[in-house]
């Protein structure tokens, strides 16, 4: 399984300071506009000067953060939590001076909690949620009256204020849980896709060695031809030579001919259209190449290959080979005694099935197989490669690579009373087959 390092994932999750500064500027502009509109246009009396003090404090903090750090700086969890906590307290002071929970802008308490749920660990989000509810509870009891007309008395019963407090608590809980879940799934999927790209890049580098080998063969062709010519001329010489020298010349001629043959093969590595022997595989050769590294285990591997006509030929695909190898390795890990691999082809389809006699997929996760970082397969692995056992990122990468080759991947369990897992891959033959090509049987 290929996974990204934990520090990399942590860096991606950290909240950018620029984001927090931008959101606070939006809040500052909105708060200022609301105060000015209510005080000057609606002509409601309230301590606007004291309110502007808290707004200026936020603006000063923003300027300090902007000029004190770089634009790409990412906050640590504690730093981000402290800044979000400040936003809760600042909003609490403004609401205290303008009606407490009876002020409609009390809903803005949800903003810092939501940001925390998306960007910070659960314990930090829980701490900020408790802080928000503490401030809201205080505003439920103590606050300056909501600005209103002088000749009218605006009274909000305790039940109404209690309902707002309850709504804040429920909304914060729901939004935080939902936002945290969505953000976590998005991060896991993005990390899994990045890991898949790393696998593809590594396999692509291996594939590019074909082109390098062909270039090297081309460059070595000229000096090797010169050596061959000199050997032939030496063999034609009429002068007397010792038997030992004659034998050496014969051996040298044989070795140069062998080198030319090897270079001829290397030249064909990067030319599938010319029948490159390494770039084209038959389906049965693909299966054999995939399972060869796993035959040394104590699990019996049964391979069957059958179909109408000769086995179809396909281009060597590093991603496909890696994905099949990953699935075979997983089957070997969980199998009790046997893994069966069946390759079948018809005039329209190519089907490869991998079946083991292990415990099978857990019913609770069977419908979600192929999602990254999914856990749930039994933990009795034969090869303890990970601290946690499961079918997460490795299966996601394998499934993604195989589907990129044009296959439909179906994962099920063996029908009772037997146990085991079945992975069935089906390709349209026309989408993957190379017609009229020489096939390597490896």
C-alpha cells in the first residue's frame, strides 16, 4: 500500500492565515455596516462608540497578523483555535451591547465553530463549541436591551430566548458534525488520489526505461558494428595465428553477435507498433507475470486460462499490472489455503477473476468497497505489513488503476456455505486488445 506521509496530510489540513484574515475582514465590514445603518439610518440609540472599539480591535489584530507573517503561513491547531476563540468573544461583546440573543446576528456564533469543524481536530472544535455556548448562555441572562423605538417597549420572554439558545446548540452540533465529516472525506479522497498519482508516476518511470534502453541500444550500435568488422577482418588474415588466438577470435565473434541480438531487442522495447516483445502481452502472460512474485507463499495458487481462440494481446500497462498485483497480494494475505485466478476471454469480453478462501468481505462495508481508508475486513492477515488491517487505500489505488484501463470491477463474497472474497474484472475486448500484434508470452 502506498500512503502519503502523515506530516504531508497535516500540512494540507492546517488553516491558512490568509483565509482567517479574509473572513475576519468580511465580518468587520458587515459589523460596521450594520452598526452604522441601525444608528444613523434607523435612528436607534445604543453605545455605538463602545461597539466600534471592539471592531477596531479586530481590525488591529488583522493588520498585526498580516504584517507579522507571510502570506502563505499556515496556523497550527492551537493558534487557529485561539484566533477563532477571539472571534467568539468579540462577537459576544457586540451582542452584549446590542440585545444579546434577541439580536438576529447571534447566528454568527456558528461561523467560528463551522470553520473549526472543517480545519481543526475534533477536540479543538469541541472546545470552541463549549466556549460559544458559554458566551451564549451568559447573553441569555445578561445583555443590554435591543435598540428600539423610544415610545415602544420591546419585550422578549424567557422562553423565546431559551429557544434561541437551544437552536444555537443544535445548529452548532449539526453543522460541526456535518462539516467535519464532509471535510474529512474530502481530505481522505484527495490524499488517496495523490497516492494513486505517486504510484502511477513510479510505474511511469519504470516504463520510461524502455525508451532509455532503446536510445542506449542505438548509441551502442555504431561502436559494436566497428568491433564486429575488426573481428571479421582478423579472422580473414592469412598470417599464422596460434590456436589459442583463433579460439579467442571465434569467441569474440560469438559474443559480439550476441550483443547485437540483445541490442536489437532493446531497440524494440519502446515500439509496440513494430512488435516490441516487451511492450505487448497476452492475457495469460499478464496473469503469470502478476502472480509470479507471490508463488513463494504457503498459499496454493490455482490459475486457469481459457477462451475462444488464441489469448488476446494487450499493451503492457504498468498501472494495470500494479493493480492486479495489489489484488492478488490482498487475496494471498487473507486466504486460508488457496487463491484461484481465472482468466477467460470471449469474442467481446476479457474477464479476470480473483477468488480466495478467506473470511470474505465484511457485510457492513461490502457496499462501500473501493473507497479510500475503508476498514472492516477481518484482521487475520498472513503478512503483517501494517499496524491496522483493512482494505482502504491499497484497494482504492488498485481499483482506480484497473478501472483506468477500461475495466468494470465487481467485488462480492463467495456464496455460502463456503467463505471467501471474489474480485471480478471485466474489459470490453475491443477497448483493450491490440489486433495484429506479436504477443509476448514471457
